[in-house]
C-alpha cells in the first residue's frame, strides 16, 4: 500500500494562494530589512567595543545604540518574521484559508510602525536619561 505524503493545497484557489504567498513574502522581506538594520547597528557597537574612538560623537555611543539594536532585533525582526511564518504555516498545515489578506497587510503596517516608533522612543528615552558613554548602557552621562 502506497501512501501519499505530499501536502494537498488544492483547497486554496489560485487567488487565495497568491494572496497568502504575497503576505508571507512581505512579512519576510520587512523582517529581513529589520534584521539587516539591527545587524548593522550591532556591528557598529562591536567596533565601538574594540575602538571606542571609532565614530566619535554623542550619537554613536554604546548606551544609545544598544536600545536601537535590541528593539530592531526583537520587535522588528523576530516578531514580524514569526507572525508571517505563522500565517503561512497555519494555512498550509490546517487546510483552512487565510481569513483576510487585508487584515494581514494591515497587521504588517502596524507591526512595522510599532517597531519603528518603539525603536525611536527607546533611543529618545536613552538620550533623555543621559545614557551615553557607559560600557554597559545602564546609566551615567558624559
């Protein structure tokens, strides 16, 4: 007896399949952009550890870069990537169709907006608290 182990995606119409793939690709693309941004900030922080004189100025201190890096990694990359993956896997594995592609697109816009505003707010908070030239980013000024 031969069993067929391939997934049957015939329950989705061509239009629904394209909508799902476009939503998944958009979530993946924006998560990748957030990952590249977070990695760039992380590399800049790594250079600052080895050579503190690299990139002089109050705007490029570890205490101001760390919140940007962590927020971009967790909220920009990880959460957007996992939600996009969740949309794709849930539809493909359960046999259900995507409830609303419009809501998925709206969610993507709000996820990106929240990650951007949160990253800016954390950076602004670090600036207003006087966190600048400390090695651990936890306090101090100057």
